[in-house]
C-alpha cells in the first residue's frame, strides 16, 4: 500500500513510480530479470492498472526501465560507451572505428580529498578508492582516466588487484558492489600544461579533459571520473532529428 505518502499531495502514479524505483535500488534488481507485471504491481500497491502503467511509462521515459515486446519490462543500463564515442573517434589499423579496451593500472584506498568528497557529496573525512585506468587500441593508450569512489559503497574493491577489474567498470560495479550507475553529468574542457604518464604527451600539447559525476537511481553521486585524451583525437558528433 502507499501509506507512506498520505501526508503529501503527490499524484498516485508518482507514488507508484517512487516505490518501483526504491524497489529496484534496495533489492539490487537484476537487469536480466523482468519486473512484476502491471497487474501484480496494481495488486501490491492497491491501485489501478492504469496508474501503474503511467508510473512505468514515466520510468521508461526517464531511461530507468525499458520494455521488450513479449518479454516484459526490465531495468535499463545506459550506454556510457556511447558518451565516449561522442567525444573521441578511434580507428584500428584497418581504419575501422573501435571502442578502446579498458585496463586498470592502479587501485588503492586513499585518504579523503576535500574537492573530490564534495563532488561525491560525502563527508570530508570519508576515505576513497582511487583508480587509474587506461583505454587502449592496438597497444596504444588513447585515454587516461582517474576515478574516485566512496570507499563505504565499494568495500569489495578494498585490496583488489588491478587485474581483478573487468573491462567495463559499470557492470562490474553492479556485480561486485551492487552499485548501479543510472545517469551521469559530464563537462568537457580543453587544457594544456598537463603531462600524463600514460598518454606520454608533452606539456604544450592540447588535451581534452572530460569530468563525469555518475549517479545511482536515487540521484546520489557514486563515482567521480576525469578522462584525458589528446585533442587531435577529439571529435564531437550528434544526430539531430
């Protein structure tokens, strides 16, 4: 029942939407497992099927859920690799576009960093997990990444060796720690004067820096990331319909 919202003037479909989103977060829902049917949700929350349908459609519009014809409704994992391809275009030796392979080079627990803790919206004294990662195409480093995670959310990563991390980090966050990245905010800058040991660039070379704050289904920050790439590889592309 929707007893939690009796004191609020909130549309019932919004109440159902909030309950479904909370269910997905707290139960660490498997993205390969279909959600209960609209009728089952209607029975659970004692509302009409139409109210449930409106709540589900809202979550589909927000990119939280996706419907598959004949299979049901599922948790949707955003394609963050698509973000990478918007900013950079990498080709292999055959001139075909490729997605770089991710390789973790370093993973350690560090003391709090005030500026980073603020971005993650955690107390200034909370420890962090710090990761250095590169993106490689044919043995050449194309992107260099610095990643900070709240240690309290990623305890299974403590003491993990770099080779234990998988190529795609976001599915690994979810599998190992139950942290589901639902959305992200990115800012892009052109910079000089930054020398990156993985890129092997000179100080005078132009770099592109992409700063990302990734968030969970509740909208809480669960990762802060800085990605660096050579400006010569930068390419912005968007389709306008």
